[in-house]
């Protein structure tokens, strides 16, 4: 496999987990100019440190098992990593093979609840304090591609912790020949770029290039604002969905309560003193 990667990706470094997983599950490739240090490899993840614009962040590439018992080992591993990364910028991305919420399946009709697998996944994300990164593109990222009994789910997720202060965009692309949507993650440190330009603009040495710097500041400001607005739209939509879901649950609960009370108040039969039961209108 190393020969294939070396011949096919000239000018790239790579890492895989064939040494810890049967048949391998994950490949990571990066150009020589990028500084990447592999921290740890397991059957279901590879975690690396990446240096970008003199800043370091951490990424865990995930390919979770279909077996819930094996996934438990992944959750335990991620919780252990959090002891190291809880005060650092950390992103987790890949195929988690389980949804976080019941409505992340095309079969959701409002009646399904949180499964044990979902609960374990949720408990893990809560313990390591990560949340869904805003994204565009496909909502469902996996499909069985069946014409009959079609099923689609949001299995591929990009999660970040509260220390992730990079300006990043995530887009889930068309499936094409795969049954999973590839995710394109772009990291752009717009805030720090804008801050650097503004510092130059306000320095005494910028007299000769002030006009050029002012134009650059304007462009970076617009780009950053667009990213911020896109992020706000995403989270507003998520909040609205949660509110709508809550209203639907409340509506169903109200009608269920009414029906229960109605059934309780129905006179189903009468009993005479002699013990004769009347249960019809005849």
C-alpha cells in the first residue's frame, strides 16, 4: 500500500492505520510544505497536530465501526484524548456510523426516540465538549442507494470544540459513485489576517502602502462578514428546527392527553342495582 501511495501521490506525505486495523480504515495525505505530526493511531481514528500560519490545531480523522460495542472503544479513546486537547483547538471529522439525533434519518416521522447508540455518542460529545460545525451542501451524508426501501442518514459529521477559533467552512458534496458525501473543509484564518492588516494599516511605517492595505482590509472584512453570516444562518436554522420539533412533540402530547382524558370520561357501561350490565344502546 505504501508503494501505491508513494507512486500515486508524488510530493505528498501520508499516514494510514493498516498497522493497527485489519485492511486499514483511514488514510491521511498532506503536501510536504504542510507541517503535520501524527499523535496517535487506533482502529477507528488517526489524530494529528497541524501547524497553520504559526498556529497549531488538532484533527482526529474518524471511521467508526458498524458495531456499537466497538464504537464504545472509540468514545472512550476520544474522552481520553480530551485530557490533552480540552484547552486546544480540536476538530473531529469523518464517518461516525451513528447519528446524533433521531431526525437525522430519512425515515424519521416524529415517533422515533434516542437509541442507546445515539445516547452513547451524545454522552461522548458532551464529555469532550464538541459540537456540530456549521455546514452547507447535503444534509444526509449517506444513503443505501436503494430504489425500494430508500434510506439516508447524517453519518458523516464535522465536530469542533469551543477553542476552535479558525474561520472554517464545511461543505458536503454530491455522492457521485460513493454512498457517502465527501466533506470539503477549508481553513482560512481570516480574523488573524484582518488583525494583521489592521495593525499594519495603523503603523507609522505604512504611509506608502496605506491605500493598498485599506483595500485589503475591506476585502478581508467582507469575506469574514460573509462567513460569520453563514454561520449565524446555520445555527438559527438549527435552533428553529429544535423549536419546531418541540412544538410538534408538544402538539402530539396535547392531543394524546386529550384522547386519554376523553377515554376516561366515556361511559362505557351502566350497572343496575340487580347487577345487570348495560353496555349497548339497544
